[in-house]
């Protein structure tokens, strides 16, 4: 056997230095694109906000736009509503998606197929269509109000144009990705482990807490960091469903850039948004690295 | 067909499409460009073009969508370049343009002086709308107040700013306007408040008189007016995110009144989005701001004379009436030259004055100031 492997013209996994250039060449294109379209704009944005001419025209190190952001009540309100929306959405996503994924993982038959289709469906709905559907259903005098009214119940307090509008929209929009990631994590939980725990008398909650959750904690982290990254910089749903003020960072940046004609402050807002996102991004990178290290 | 033949044929067809399309300004074909929305292009395709071509045998219209304002300006620059080299600009008529853009077009002799061109209908043009001798205001749009006549009788509809404020306060939650940067209906409502706070004098604001000091002084007073009515607005101070969303709230019976663009609301009524009995009213102490669309004729175009015929044609009673009934816009001619029947039908929205508000630095100041001072003023958590 050993002879046969040695005699093969080329081993399946080639680790000789000779073949490395091709591998590097293959990753060069994506790396170049990321460097050009992502890394460079970030560096340029940071440089442009900290190294620029001051009021007298002398170019130098200047943090005034950041000082303005962090001393401006209005900007801070927008930042805090963005954080609040993100955290609320993440918590709700976990609360909604974990039971769905557990159900899908541990049941068999046709019904789970339908549930899965329902859970994945939001992935195929563009957010602008979702927004208008939301207004028609949950908006004032919308479908829910009409249904409630027909059975003599009072109208709901509509979440349209309040901070809860974007929360509901964003949670719905992020269900598919979260469910899919959690499901893949649950695939790693062996049935034998659960059966063994049951054999020694663990109840359902104990199985969840001691057997399942520790095994999928990585997936939970990945799912949450994906959702959080998307939600933090969301634009369409907060723009169409949220209140005029405070606004989330996405619409705030776009408005500062286009309507207020203030690129400097818009870039500053973008750098600060990026700073928060990189923290969540690090969670994701750490968990991936952790996984590969195993 | 065999697969290979099909591929060959498809490739040839695609290649033919990619060949540069050569075109020359043809005698008798007016090259027409617009920067307006698709509803305007539809209006020209379905109404103006057939009528004009029927009235002028031998002349056809080539309608081209230039995309946006910058697109029309680029064609204008091409016309200047063509003038310098004595070549064909391949353009005869701009449906919408600014005679001052691209700068130098008038001096270069590229835009026709419409006042001197001897149009038979030029004297009918609403003098309030004329901005330049080189452009022809032929349609307008203005912000009006639309209201649900089932909840508010026409006789009780507010006709002045003070009445409006009193009505808003007496009927909390029944009025909504959109964020000023997200659509002109709310934007011009906010500008009307600025006019109100500064002596009802639109002339006080010009495109180049913005200074931080004057801006702060003038706008702060307006923010006070708007903050004052905020708690009585829809949902205790919520602002819709666009023109359409305001109309949607009106259509769903959530609010009784909202500022709307004249053309959008007439179209919404026409399409059944809003009921036919939707009431429209304009403030009489000073109307809400609006604007006119101005057409331009290219002096060095191959079909300059035909284009002038077209300019005269769009001022005719037929087309001006169609602008009202089909487009939902305002006529560019004075109301005396609109048929009596239409004048009667649209009596409530006839603008006595057409105030406008300058853009430039004012836009940025208004967009920023409103968000900082008006939008967050109310504690909506309760």
C-alpha cells in the first residue's frame, strides 16, 4: 500500500512548494478585489477624516469631525437607536429562530417541509416589497386592523413609523439566514448524544441546555454576527418603516451625504459604523478560527 | 434549427445590436429629449406626438429619454460643440431644461430666443412662470392640500395658514406631511412654513443669499411653527417617508389631510387610488411652492423651425387642457386661455401666485435643520 501511494504520479493533496504559486494565483483575484473595493476605501475614508485641512487651510491631523459626532446629541441618538435596533433584532431572531430550527431538526414528515419553506421564503422577497406589504398589513387601517375591526376588537397600535417598524421588518428579513446557519449547526448534534442523555433521565430542557446548546454555540455566534452586520447598516427598511428621528445609521449617512451635502460628516459616520461592525466581525472571525483550530 | 445554427444566428444578431448606431439629424424628424419621469414621456408618446404629427404632416417626433437633468445638459454641451464646428447637434428640442445650463449656451447662440421667435401663442404664457426669454414654461406642478371630503366639508377646508394650523390642532392625528428631503410635497409644506415665519415674502430667499446667520434666523422661526403643530400631527408627530406614502395614508383613511403634488394627486384620483370626491384646496394667503417645467429649442438644430412649431403647438388650448386632464399638471399658459369648462372644474386649485423657493445652500440648511429641530422634538415613546 505504501509503495502504491509513493508510486502515484501525484499525491491527492500536494504540499510541495512547487505548486504554491498556482494556489496563490487562484486566491489573488478575490484578495485583490477585497483590497481594492473594501480595504482601500476603508483606509481612504479613515485618512480623509483624520488628515485634512482645518479652518485655516493647513493640512494636518484633525479629529474635529469625530469630536462633533460624539458631542452631538442628534448623532448620538441615531447611533443609540441603531444599537438598540440591532440588539433587539438579534435577541428576537434568536428567540424565533432557535425553536424553528430545533423543530426542523428533530421532526420528520411533510409538515416540517412546509415550515422550512415558510422560514426560507423571506430570502426571496426584496426588502422594498416587504416594506410596502408591511404597511398594507401592519400599517394604520391595514389588514390586521380590518380583521380586528370585523370581530369588534380595537385597532392595534401600529408600529409603522416607530422604531419597532424596522425591527419587525428586519427580523422577518433575517429569519432565513439565521435558521439555515442554526440548522447546519444542529446537524452536528449527534442523535446518540441526546438519546444517551435521555437514558440517564435528562428532561427536554436539560437536553437543550447541556447537550444541544454547547454544541451549537459556535453556529449561534456566527448566525448572530451575520444578522447583526446586516442589520447595523440596513437602509431600506429603516428608511421606509422607521421614524423621521431618530434614524438608523444607514439612512442617516445617506441623508448627510446627499441631502445635507456634507461628505466629511457622512464619511465620519461611516467610519464609526464600520468601527462597530468590525467588533461583530471579529466575533465571527474568532469563531471560524476557533472552529478550524479544532 | 440546430443548436449550432441557433448560436450563430444569436451571435450575429447580438453583434448587430452592438454596432454603433449611426444617426444624423434628419430633416423633418424633430430630435426631442427629456429629463422628466416616465409619466411625461408617456404623455408625449400617447397624446402630444400623435396630435402634433396629425396637425403637421411630414414632421415626425423622435422622443428620446435623456435620463435626468445631467443627461439633457450633456446634449446641450454637444450642441455647443456642434455649433463651434458647424456640425449637426442632432437635437432640436428639450422638453425640460434650464436655459442657464450648460452655462454659456445662450451666449454661444445654441438656445433659441423664444420670446423673439414669433410664436403665436407666446403671449398666452403665464407671466409669473417666465424665467428667461430662452425657455418656455409649458407645464407646472404645485403642492396642494388634499383632504378626505367625507370627513371634512369643502366649506370648512382651511384656506389660510392660520386656518390650517387651527384645523390641525383641532383635529389631532389627522394631518401628515413627509420628511422635507424625501419628497417635494412635504418639502414645500416646510418651505411654506418658512415663508409664513418670514413675512410671506418668497422674494426674501434667493439662490445666493444664504448665509449661516440669515439662515439660522429665518429657519429657527419656521422650526418653531412646525414644532408647534408636531404633537397634533399623525401619530403625535410622525412623518411619512415620501410623497407616495402620504397619499397612501390619505387613501387608507388614516389621515384627513396631507400636502400633495398636484399632478400626483390628480393621477391618484384618476387611477382610483384616491376616491373621486377627494377635495383639493390651495392656501390663498400664499400658495404652497411649486415649479414649472420649461422647454428649450435648439437654435442650430436641423429642424429649428419645426421645433418652434412644436413649441407653439404645446401652448395650444388642446395640449394645455390635456396637461390638466391627462397629466394632472398645471398649464403653462395663463388660466384665461384654458377652456372655461376646465377652469370651472379646477377652480379650487388655480394658483393666484406661484411662489418658489431657491435650492442651493438653502436645501442643505433646511434638510439638516428640520431633522435636528423639528423631527425629534416630540417624545414619541409615550
